[in-house]
């Protein structure tokens, strides 16, 4: 086990926090854009809440998010069905597309978002949330981190505002910016690898507590993530 | 019509590469999409030219396919304003279509399909045992419960399709998830075994429960083996159905 340069973990957690807060700032802009019209007119079936300017956030320089929008809490008793106002950047090219997932419960491809963690946790806790890496099955079909916060109008939860960051984009963005001299793992709240600078630890894997108990962890401010040092043996020369 | 962009839709309208028997391939694809609920009852299909482009077939081929689907009663075409082709989900027709498809296939085709599904699903189960979160495991369990409760063939098919797709998602793999979706569009063209032998539903449910247990206790080898063994049994079931049907139902076409 090599120990990193003093201060290295703090620098990394700081960079990670900065990147995450940057995406949450975008989420807050989406939320604000949703709040005003919702507070004024309420939610009405078939009437979009977000203006076209919101999707332009995806084209803002330095934007890490590949998708964003509003996901509405259904209220069948008021005639409000499942609904998303979500845009995403085409993986091959910069074109924006509206996400139109299958919202019919009788379909094999039903996008049951009210059960998804990114929707359910902000609804239950009233707080912002980050989930992933996960496969957004039946939705975008991509491998993502999703950041959401609740949209609450007059004390009522009306949905979540959110942004998707593709795991590959998150990785390449951070690998360019952090000090990799001492290998580390970035773990989420369920001990899943979000980012790894060790070839032996794969992104998406769950790490057992015994594996990471060895080194001191450094928490990432603002999200339930932490950085842990790992063994840096090469797999190529072993 | 508004085209859905979910991953399942991508699979339904992906270009066909079957080569020969193109219009039949379109009929089968649409049939299984209806069986799996990916195309809903009353839903409008994309316009002919659009659909032909998506599926990579000529307009002529597509028209032949739509004519056959109309003949089967799975699609209704309305003329005039607001017209177009609309889906009619009919379980009896889907069952007949599946039996006819089975009769066209050789036992080696069924073995190949089972081998491919076994490879994908057992790899997914093994990875899921080390990568699935508690929440995901609970969701798998919930899907299997739904499968056990589903009282229609289509309901059972859809629940089972969701089980395998979710399993692949639990493996944290986009590629395995996509492959599982594609495989289900093919599997959805074949008879659902419990439709012929209802007691098999219990065995399917028990097999999936055993896999979820193995995932829960973090036993990748068991999750993989159980998945593999179950899919091997499924291959045997469909081959038996094929051989049994061989004498009665005359294949509509020679196997190409």
C-alpha cells in the first residue's frame, strides 16, 4: 500500500464536490424554471411547464449533464398522468432529443419512474439526491449518475427536477483533473464504485466493507460519497 | 404518432437483418412486440414510409407485412383523416402465430436461441450477485411475485421479460440489458410454455426465486448455475413442443 501525498484526498474530494455541485446548480435552475409556472398555473394535463430555454442548459459550455428536465408526480384523482419533460443530448452528436419513454404499465418496457430511487428519495425525504452508477433501464437506456431535487409548491410535492450525467463523461472529466499518484476509489452510499483509479476495482462494482476498511476514508462534502485509498499493484506486471 | 424513445422501442423498430422472408420477419417482430405489450392495443403504428425506413425494408415489403397483419386481425387500417394502422392485441391470434413460428423452426434453432439466452442471462445473474443493491434485489423479488400472480399469458410473458431485463440491469451492464431486450423480442415470437402446460408456471417462478435468493446471499456461482440450468430446461420444453407439434400443425412454409 502506498500512501498518497499529504492532502491529496482532500484535493480530490474537493474536485469531486465541485463537479457535483456544478450539476446540482443546473438542477436548481431547472427547479426554479419549473416553480414559477407551477405556482402560478398549477400542473395541468398536457401542458408543458418548462420553457424551451431550459433545454439550452445542456449546451452551456462546460455542462457535464447529458440530460435534464422535470418529472411530474402523477395525481390520477386530478387527471394528472405520469409525465416527463426531459431532454437529452444524443450520444453521437450534439442534437437534443425529447425523452419519450413507455409509460404504459402493461408494457414490458414500462418506465416505472415513481419507483425509481431518483424520484422516490426526494419525494420521501424532501431533499436532493444523487443515485448511480446505474443502468437507466426502460428510460434512456444509458449508464448514469442521476441528480435530482424535489419540486415543492405550497407544501405539495409536484415532482423532481433533475439532470443525468453519463458515467463515462463523469470519469473522463475527473480523470483529467485529479491527482492519480495515489490510487483511490470513489464510493457512493451503498459502497458502489463511482470512480476508480485502480484497474483492479471496477466502476459499478460493490465493494465489501473488509476491502475498504484498510485505509482512512475522506468524505465528499455535500453528497454521501467517500474516497478510499486502495492498493496500487499493477495487474499488468503481477 | 409520437415515437417512444425507450430502450425497448429501440429494439422493436430496429432494422431487420433476417435477409429472406422479409415481410414474415416484420410480422413476427410486430407480433412479439404486441405479445410483450411494447405495442399497446389501439396504438397507432408509424406511417408506412417511416416504419419501412426504421425496419430497413422496402415499402412494398412493409405493405405485404401490414396486409398479413390485417389478415391475422392484429392490425386494423382506418382510412381518411386520423387514419392509419392500429394495433389490435388478440391473445388467441398471438398464440396461433407463436405455434406457427415454432413449427417453422428446427430444433437446432431453438437450441441456439436457448444457448445465447443462457449465456447472456447467466452472466447477468453472476454479476448481479455481486453488484445488485438491496433495493434492486427487492425489485427483482417483486417482479417474480408479479409473475406468480399474473393471470394471463401476456401478463406472464411481460413479467418474465421484465425479470430478465432487470437482472441484466442489476449487473450494471447496458450491453447485457440491450441484448436481453433483443432476445426477448425473439423469445416473444415463440409459445409461452405454461400456455401449453400450466403447471410449468410454478416451475418458472420457483427457478427465478432460487436465483434471486442466490443473489441475495451473494453467491455468484449459484446464481449463474441456477440461471443456466433453468434456461436449459426451457430449451428442452420448447423442443418438446416443437417435436410434438410437428405431426399436427403443418408448417406454413419450409424452413429456409
